[in-house]
C-alpha cells in the first residue's frame, strides 16, 4: 500500500490544479456577467413590471422538486429554474453567463453549500434583487451535517482526504428523507414571506408532503429492521452517507462521495471483492451516471461470482426526459428502497 502514495498525491495535485483553473475561469466569467447585467438591467426591470410571479432558482434536482411540491397549483405562476440538468455534475459544474443572470434576478435561490459550490459567493455579489432570499442547505442542516466518510478499503483513505487537516463535510445532504423534511419546512417559510397572499396554500402543501416523507421514512425503517446487520457495498463513489447514518447501515465503497477518481486500484477491487464474499452480499451497488465497470469487476472477482449489480440513485443525473416522465424525489427514493431490500435480501411482505 505504501507504494501507491505517490500516485494518490499526483491525483490530488491534479484535482487542486483543476480547482484553481475553475476559480480563475469563474473570476473571468463574473467580470463578464457584471458587464452583461448592467446592459440588461433596464430590460430585466421592465419585464418585472409585467410579471409579478416569483423567480426561483435551484442548483440541483431535489431542491427543484421540493419547491415544486410546496408550490402545488401555484407552479404555473412562478418561474422555477433548475441549473444542473441532464447529468451535469455538482462537483465540476461551472455556471454559464445565463445561469449567473438567473441567480442575480431571483427572488429565491437554493444551493447545497458544500465545497463544490465555491462559485456561489461570487454569483451572489451580482444580485439585482435587494429582497432576494438565499437558502443554503448545509447551513439549514448545520446541526446534522457530517464529515465525508472514510470507509475501510476506500482508495482515498491514503489519498487526498488525509493530505489536509481541514474538515471536508459530505455535501450530499439531500439523500436523507429527514433532511428533506427540515429543508422543506424552511422553503415553505421563505415562500410564505415572499408571497403572503398564498401562504396558507404553501403551508397545506408542505404538511401533505411532509406526511409523505415521513411515511417513506417508516418504510425504510421497516425494511432495515428485518436484517440484524445491514451492510451495503458500493463499487463506485459513496454519496449515501446521510442515508446510511439515518438507518444504521454499514457501508463499503471504492471512492468517497466527491471523488474525481474513475479507476480503482487492484487492492481496492481485491478488498471489496473479498468483503462481498465474506459477508455473502447478494448485490454490488453502482450509482446513477456510472458505467458500472468497477462494480461488475468486483462482482466477477468474488468467491461465488453470483453477485448482481444494481443501481442506487443519488439524483445527480436526473434528465429533462426523466422529469417529463414524472420522476420526482419521492419516486426515486422509493426505487432506492426497492434496491435496498434486494441488497439486504428482504422479501416482499415480510
């Protein structure tokens, strides 16, 4: 294992260099946006005269869907924008000029607030709306956020995670039904403040949606209760820290949730394959957007070679087509529960 250290350090340096390049690009983009917004300011103001509806901007799909559920029948009276569409990766996303313009004019802006959102601070400096409300998910959930997981066998245990003493918090907070409840309550309060005339509707919609979130949470609890020691193994990144924490699930994975790695080392593959066999796990998991190559390699190298590969959806690759088909936060979490039951060998009806 010691021989691999230089490789990991090199990967870390590449990642740091890429981060510096992104910051320089963002600075140049910000300068251009400021000039563009100055030229568009009059037009945007004139449009506002003819459109009294709220402008809401969300960075990721879960935020977008939560707002949509709380708006209910008011959705057609609001301009609701989702920035990261069609598989755009939160960890490498860079806003376009038009994204920056949308944020500048928004009445309500929602973002995650982790390290991947380093660009947001600059974006908020260009606000044209003095009454704009900004919701940072990690700030809302500050009492329950946790550090990025360092799982046994994970490649990054000897890589970039331990090269710094700085705490790296897991930003995949939306993958917890309980976190969703807290965020939806805060979103509701913000909407009621911005649109008092329809506050009772927003509160009713929130109460109905909260009930659905709690009902699904109980289903997860029931499923988990049917196995004494729930274990999941991911041949992929691991963004499910909060879900695992909610239900006491032990997990193994190839990479951390925010890792930029795409190739697993021999020792990582060997460890996870051995662990899958040792624990007699029926399923090796991959996440949405993955080619499943690592998960399949692990499954092919276990003692029994009879593990199936299933996908756990982290909602980082939701497309417009998915949304047009009616996909939403609850439907995806329901499907994850079905996969969870298979991975834990919980039979229907038990």
